[in-house]
């Protein structure tokens, strides 16, 4: 039974529809009736449901106390009317580890808080400081701030910001602005890059005020990683959410054939199985050799900020 369940899971994740399992199945036993029963659509569905429930339980029960987490990427994916917010941890040696998911109707602050609280309850420690790499959602940043406060450094995804700004601009003008933003965000001098980005926002004020407002929102968080002096590889990896979006793309590919999402439990099962399937092909992030030194910089910056806050509180 365990072997049949594993085979059903592997074939479903490979894209074999439940009604076609009999066509790709190896003979089992000597009786054709037994073969038909083991490969029937309903039998495959039951086995796949059991297997994905086990995968989800495995993901949500992971002990995080032994992980030396330096960075965390959080993003959301929509299935029908359900939003699944997923978390990908990056350890101090650059290893990527899927650690959790939570469902809701949108990427709201409550969902993010509940996800992070679940991670903490399983042993996630952010006491020394963790870099959170988030998309453009205000709710994600607000949720992280409420749970971890000054122990968290926030880096907003530069690619999301560029896409969001471009969405407010005419098609003929958007590419030019995007090139300017890309150059500003890639500037190795974060102070200069921020100044240039603010200048672009000022240029947009008159004709495209919505684009200017979108650019200014959270703009300071676009340069958090750059201020820490990363290597080129780490800057490529940690200034955007590509790593977690790559994992989400695997989930979306696996779920592409599903047309009838019955309830959030089904969504969670598929998402959890997809995250663990993506993990099988993970490699460490670009610039992973520089990650130990960069982790030290993250924690030194968090310590500095907490000391500054303590000094201000003492004066007050």
C-alpha cells in the first residue's frame, strides 16, 4: 500500500491524470482485476490525497530550531479565491528550505502574523536578526514588523517595485523609466541610488502622480541589502524574491490541471506537496560562499539598531 501511494504521488506530480494511471501502470500481481482496482481513478485519487496530506504534515511539522536562518523570503500565490502565503528560509550557508504556508483570502497582515507565529512555535529564532525579503505588499512588511520588530531587516523586492511602477505608465514610456530604476537599484552606492530613485519619482509627479506615489512607497527598503555591502552574487539573490517565486512556479505548474478547488484544505495539500517537490531540485543561492560573512553583517546591523533604540529610550 505504501509503495502504491508513493507511485500514485510521483505520477500525479509528473502530470499523469488520474484516469490515465492504468495506461502507464506496471502489472501488479497476476489478476487483472487487482491491477484495475489498484489503478482506478478513485483509487489513485484516494492515494494521492493521503500522500499529499502526509507531505503537508511533514512540511508543517519541520523542526526549525536547528536551522541557522539568515534570511526569509515570503510571497503569496492565488488558487481560485484562496491565497496561500509561503515562506522560504535561507540559511547562513545559502541553503534554501521551505518552512511553512498559511491560507487566507489575501496577503493580509493577519495571515502573515499567523504564518510567522507558527514558524516561531516550531523553533524559528530571529533573536540575532534576520533579513526578510518581501514583495511589494504593505501587509507583508506590516506583519513582519509586528512579529519581529527591530530584529527584522526588510528588503523589498526590486523587481516587484519596477513592475508596479511600470503598471502606472504608458507603454511607450515605461521601458525608459524601468531602465533608470534598474540602474539606480543596482548602484553599489546605496545613498546615490536612493537619491536617483527619488529624482525619478520627482520627474513623474506632474504627469504620472500614481506612478510617483508607487515608487516612493517603501523606497528606502529597496536598498537594505545594498547598505550591508553584499557581493554581486548575493545582491542578485537577496534584492528580489526570485528564489521563492521559482518555488511557487513549481507549485503552479503542478496545480495547473486542477479546475475544481473544493476547499482550503485541498489548496494547502497541493501547495505543500508542490513546495517539497520543488525542494528536490534546489541549489544554494547565488553568492552562497559569501553568505557566512553577510550573515554576520545582518546581525551586526540588527544589534546596532537595537543599541540605538535603547540609547534613545534611555534619553527619553
